[in-house]
């Protein structure tokens, strides 16, 4: 996505094909668990169905081009099938339970524990040494392949992302704010937004200091939790058995976000939009500051993305998330993993595909197409050296990234938090909330979460 679509695809056609042998070859280390690397030629004629989600503007076509060299060399026919994010959770769950599904599926990093607990997926522990296992990934990313209280490795990291601060360079200049210190900590972040009040318009368009989505965003929790973490709060207790979302520290974090709304620094009209709609408002020049992922940076390089205003495109800046009172800043790190269904009749072919998609070069090419970062450490670091903007995202991934405990109940717990976060932001749009009010609303979320955590899952 950083270059023209045609040039990317030409690069893939030549480079990935040349590197295929290294990705799938027989020089891998032993598995340590008895699984031997298959001879790709012996898999000829087998079919592997791969479920993917809406990765980039052309998900099926892009993935088909990425796997074409694998098909040519191995003789395996990869059937790429799109499953929308709006239905993927139910479809993957049903396929795992029924045993009637594809061979490999993409899954959100926070979904892996729930799916693994269903019992319908392969434990990949004996295979992952062939892709260098834990040592090839950052700890927070590798943790998304695990499940608390259950031995095994249930997924392979595919691509990753982290949210960070995106801003208009011309807006900061007009407000007299130095970008180097604009977002260093929570106080600086709010102070910058206050100064941006004086910037009423940019390039002839009215502009608000900041905006983010509300209850309509499927990933609202990912947007709010960094403020909680910055203030010393957490989503669960250390033993993962009880909710801590209404602790004093968590309340301060959520109230920080709510106060941005009640003070008018957070454009209240954005609360009625989903994440994509708010992103488009930033790209179109209506917001000076926005928190988003690396795909936004990639989209700024695409001439065929007509949601950008010319001024927004040329003035895009990126900064790490602000530090909290402890001097440490956090952001949600996510992305997607690959999982193998236990019901697969072609496990060796499925694994060879997963191994191919886990090679450094193939991960880099695919992440480029989507505007994400590779999941593996080596190509991640290389991506971070491209320019100052990619360096900011790499810093967020490598030093600020944090995710949730890999427990089977997390998806339901997250939904409980999302409901109350949305209500808090909506209420703040009508006026300032006291700590007691925020605490009361978060107590409801904690009570619901505790009920879910108490349920047996398996």
C-alpha cells in the first residue's frame, strides 16, 4: 500500500516466488514434538481452504496473489474464501464445533483463546519450531497464541498493528505547538488539544481538535484501554479471575477520555460514527488529531484512496501514545493469527501454507498490501526504519504494545466493557461526569464481567 498497486504486485510476483523455497524448504529445525517438515512436492493435488477476513481493499485478490507462488511450487490448491468481520466469530465457532469448516482460518488475536477452548483446533506446539517459535516474535504477540491454564500453542501470528497518535502537521504549526513535545504525556496531550481550539479551519475546511468513535465501534475497548493502562489500571486481576475495570486507577483512565468529550475537545458528533467513518473524517480534513493504526499511514500513500483531502495527505504526522503518570505509555497491540482446524483432512498441506505465510519476506509483502506490520520481529524492525512515521508505529508495537489476558471468556468480557464505555461517552456528551458517576457505570461492567469469568468454558 505504500506504493502503487501495480508496482506492489509486480514485486510480489518476482520476489515471493524466488523466496518460496526458503519459506517451505526442508532445512527447518526439527519440531521438538515429533512433527516432521513435509516435502512440499508430496502434497501435490491437495486442496486447502483458507478463511480470511476483510484485510485491505481487495482481500481475496491480494491473498490469492500472495499464495500463488506456494501453489506453483507445492501443487497445493489454496481456496481463499472471504468471511466478513461481522459474521466471522459465529462462523468460526460453528465450524470448530461441527467439524465442518476450512483447513485454516484467520482469527483476531483476542479471539484465539475462546476458539482454542472449543476443542476444534490443532495444538501446533510440535510444529512451531519450524518457524523458530517463540523467539521469532515479541512476547506480547506470542502470548496471543496461548491460552491461560491450557498447555499448547493454538495459533501462528500473521500480522500485527498498534494504535498511535495521528495528527495534522499544519494544525500543530498553526496552533504554535512543537510536535516533539505535543503528545509526550497525558497533560501534554490535553494541552495540545486545548491549543488546537484556536485552529478553526484548515485548507478551507472546519476542523475539530480531536475525534474518536463511540458505541458503534466494534473496537471501542481497544481505544479506551490505553488511557486505563496509562493511569495504572487494568482490565483484570493478576490471576485473571476478577474484573478490575472499576478500580480507582481504571476510573481515572476512563474519566480522562470522558472529560475530553464533556469539554468539547473530542468532537461529539464523532460518537455517532463507527471507526471507519471517524477515520474518514480525519482523512478528509475534519479532525486535527486522531488515534489510528498503520493502515491509515499506508492509505496516505495510495493515490486511489479518494477519502483523503490533499492537505491531510501531505501533512500527516505520527507520534507514539502519551505516557501516563508512571512515565510509561501503552497502546493496544492486535492483529490476526492463523489457526488450523482439527477436522482438516490435509494437515500437512495446511501447515506448509501456514509456514509459508510465516516467512519473513512473505509476511512483509502481505503486511505492505494491507498497511499493517509483520508479526515477526525481524521484518517488524526493518519496517520501522523506513521513515519517521513507521518508526513511531514500530516504537508503539515494540515498547508500548499491550493486549489482554488470553482467556476463553475475553470476547464476552470485552463486550461488557464496550457497552459501558459507550454509555459513559454518550453521557459525557451532555456534561461533565464525576468520578462517582464513572465508578458506578464501570461497577456494572465489572459485575457483568465477573459473572462471565465465573463460568466454566471448554
